């Protein structure tokens, strides 16, 4: 039972949370929530969207239990309702056309020849399979979609090929267009931006292009790495970037590398690091299985669980390869009139399977495998960098080297850019202790082993 008023209970919880999270996280996930006064012991919260509710329950359930009433079963006595303001009242048919379509003609008048990506209808948050490697970046993307320009700005998403960067970019676009129809949202590839710039320079219409881009509410740019070594184009993009940020407009950027590893000017790198830089990693085995099953279901295929694990254990670098595998396997089994089995998988997908060569395992092969799994470069692992993103994968590589290569510590450590044997021994002890407690780390190390031993 609530011994205090619902508002006082929630206020106490917010005071506690404000001391245990960042100001940005508080503004993004907690500030929009309102208490609905009602009867009975339960607490009713009004949330702006389902993502805020999921985030609250997924990340703060234990903390909520310290302040909120509990049911006899031990579950939170808590209910949610969606914010009424988000459910816009239905207008008479005659009133709708002037209000909603207005932005489209405006953009056409400003710049009729603009290049734009059509958002993929399959790339939504509902279709994005979440796992340990992408949970953080998905939460960040949902936060930006729910509150454009009021949370992480800019949002910079980086990761390897085919891991879901474009999926999240389009998912943000879909959500904003559905829930904030008056906002002008534009999604474009870096190549498309460069082509726009070239065309407008040729046509002497740069002023029109500038007015278009700098009047947007949300700009989404895919594959910013293609701006490298193009100084003139980079300067115009940087000016557009600054203009939008100064107007408190939202920018989302994707790349195959973090800003600091891109060959761009310091000015551009600094601006992209202003907001939140989030990495999307290689999905673990269970997530890959879930992705396979989801893709198969979309195509009307039923893949036995054992077969799905078999595929996921052998195709692990990116999600696009998994989808390609499903397409090929489904076509083959349907045309041949056979069931989906491990034998059918080996026959149709063997050339997609990712194996290392059968030569003796070396420190170099371990470095390559670990670099792929953790999304870093081999040169970083050999460098003197002590940043967490590099130091931890380096320790994992040292652990694997000691475990899998029968050689002296002195010789092994020298292969890591001249590190000492005591450094390697310390790394081995640390990872050996962590792997017993950290299930996610154990899976990553098992994946590296399978890759090296195949």
C-alpha cells in the first residue's frame, strides 16, 4: 500500500535517480514521466511513448522496487498509460489537408532537386533484434527518436559493415515522422550530399541548397567515412552541421569508425564528438540465432533451433550475411522440396562459413580475430593506447595468446608492440578471473576460439 501520495512517492524516486544518473539521461527518460492520480494502492505513470516505459523497467526495476508499492507476488504494483498529448485529436476531414501536407510543398519550393534516401519500411525499432552488443546504441537511438534535439545531439553511431547502423538510422526517421509530423526530416548518404553539392556548384544554386539543409529539423547522414580526404565538401558539411546544432536541430550520423579514427579535420571530429558516440558491435551467438529466426519468420520459413545455432556459429561477422544465408537456404530447400537440415545448410552455405586458415595459431591471427569481434584495429591493439575501448580487447588477446600458443611469455608479449611479460601475465590473470563471472565476455572469447581453431 502507498503510505504517501503517489506524487510524493514518485518525487522521492526522482530525487534518488537524479543522484545516480547523468543529467542527459534524466532529461531524456525520467523528466517526461507524469503521475496520474487514481484510486487504490497502485501507482499509475503517464509516459510519452512505449520506449520510455521499456527503458524504465529494463534498467531501473530494482530501484523502483525500493520506492514503489509491490504486489503480493513481489512484482511492482505499477501501471502505465500513454500520454494523451501524443494521441492528437481527430480533426474534421476539411481541416486536415492544410495542416499536414504543408511542409512538403515548402521543401519543394526551397529546393526541388534534393537527393534523399527513401526510408526502408522494414527498418523499424520493432524489427531490430536487441542483444548485449547493440542494447546501448538502440536505447540511445530510441531516446533521440522520442525527443529530437533534446537528448543526444549529435548522435554518432559507428560499427562494422552490416551490423545495423542504417537500420537504426531509418528507424529513427520512421519514428519521428510518425510522431512529429511537423518536423522536417531528411535522410541522405554522404555520397548523396556530395552529389548535391557538385550539382549546385555547377548550377550556381548553392544558396538554395544551403537554405534547404539549414532549415531542416532533423538531418540523418549515412556513411560519413566517405567524406574523408575531401576538404572542400567537408567544409560545407561542417558549416551545415554547425548551423543546425546552433539552431538546436537534431543530427544523426553513421560511420564504420569512431570520429577519432576518421581522416577528417580536427574541427569536424570535435563537432561529431559533441554529443553521444555509440558503438554497435558484432552480435553474440544468441542474438544471431534470434536474428535468423526473425528473418526466417518474415520470409515464411521455419528453421529448427539446432539448425539456427549451426548457422549462427559459422556466420558471425555481420547481419547482412545472415539474411543472405536465409534467402539462399530458403530458395534451395523450396526448389528442391526438402526440409531445412544441417546437411542442407552445409551444402548451400558452406562458402559463406567463416573459417580461419588451418595453419598454426599465431599472435597475429589472434589479434585479427579479437579486433574483428571488438570492432577495433590490429594497430590499436599493438599501440600504447590505454583507452578502455582498446585496452580491454588487448587484454583479451593477451589472454588468448597465453592460452592457445605454447611459447615463452617474453616472446608472446613482444608481439604486442613490445609489451613486457609481466603486462601479459597481469592481463591473463584479469581476463581469466572475469571470464568466470561475465557471460558476455565468455561468449566473445569462445567465438574467437572457434574462429581460430576452425
